[in-house]
C-alpha cells in the first residue's frame, strides 16, 4: 500500500477519524431522509399517485439497488463507529474530561445511544416488513394498501406505535446529531453557525414530524375514515 493511502486508512482507526466517519455518514442519512420523506408524503395524495411512484421506482431498479447497497454501507459505518465510540468513552468515563463534558450535556446528547438503538430496531423492522415484501409484490396497485392497511404497515397498531415512538426518537437523535456532525467537521464554530442551526430545525423537527404524520394519519386516524 502506498504511504498516502495507508495514512488515510489509519486516520479512520483513530478516535477523530471515527468521529469524522460518524459525522459524514450521519449527514448522508439525513440527505436520504429528505428524499425518502418527499417520496412518502405522496401517500397523502391517494393510492393512484403512490402506486405510480413506487411502480416508477421499480423501472429504475438497477439504480435503486446501487443506492441500497450504498445505504447499507453508510448505515453500517455509522452504527459500527458510533457504538465503538460510545463503548470507548464509557471505558474512559473516569477521566476528568468526561466529567466536564457531562455538565454541559443535554438530554438529546445523553440519550444518543438509546435513541440510536431504538432506531436500529425500527430500521430492521421497517426493512423486514415493508421493504422485503415490496420486492415480492407484482401487482403495482397494492403498494398503497400494503403500507396503509396491511398488518405489515399501519393496519397493525404495534407497527404504528413503533413508528410513532421511533419518529419521536429520530427527532431527539437529530436534535443533537445534526449540529454535532458540523462541529466534528469544524464548520459549526464558524460564520455558518446560524445557518446550520436554522437548517437543523428542518432535520430534527420537520422531517421526523413528516414521517410521524403519515403513521398517525393512517395508523391512528385510519386515513380519516372515522
Ligand atoms: C412513515 C414512515 C415511513 C414510511 C411510510 C416508509 C416507507 C417506505 C417504503 C414504501 C419503502 C420501500 C420502497 C421501495 O422498495 O420502493 C421504504 C424503504 C426504506 N426505508 Fe422507509 N419509510 C418510512 C420511514 C423511514 C425512516 C424514518 C427511515 C430511516 C431512518 C427509513 C429507511 C428506509 C430504507 C433504508 C429503505 C430501503 C431503501 C429504499 O428502498 O428506499 N424509512 N420505506
């Protein structure tokens, strides 16, 4: 391996390197969430549009597959490195620096591991129910029904509760995570601080609220049927 390459591989083994990986992959997930929410909000416009949209995505399957593989790598890198950093900071929690950082922490930063763990359970459930079954649906008219009424979607109160609770914790996770990522990248304490704080509201409030509203409308209010 040439020297420059081995140097850059080594940086990702260090704490700061791992923090950088968590920050970059976290922001990539945020970007995915913007597109994912935009696609999913179409569900409010009725079955025809939603089924058509998912059908259109089917037509560009190779591209979607590449994106899904990238997402797996991004999620794995984010989760593995966050878990590693949490574990190593717990191990050194007796040092003075940790006590100092505890006094300036918020409920959002203190619950990052908990919110992240619930979100991991959410993702596994979400993919093994919705995503997995979508691969086997041949009738394009069934996507909307599957998400809004089936036992794998919001026809199941337990799934609905998991979505609602997870979206609350997604808000918690992003309340700390979004701005913290920019801090790690060294951008937070610059002239961009105000802009980042404003954009962060979109991520910790409006995006989780968007997903929450879908689960609440179809899972609790039954799509306005009662
Ligand atoms: C109300 C909430 C949500 C709904 C209704 C929803 C719906 C869907 C649907 C229909 C698919 C399958 C798309 C396809 O195969 O064409 C999907 C896939 C996926 N969802 Fe969600 N989703 C929600 C929230 C989330 C959240 C909060 C995350 C991440 C934290 C997420 C992560 C994913 C991932 C990684 C995939 C697989 C990649 C893809 O096919 O786009 N979803 N979701």
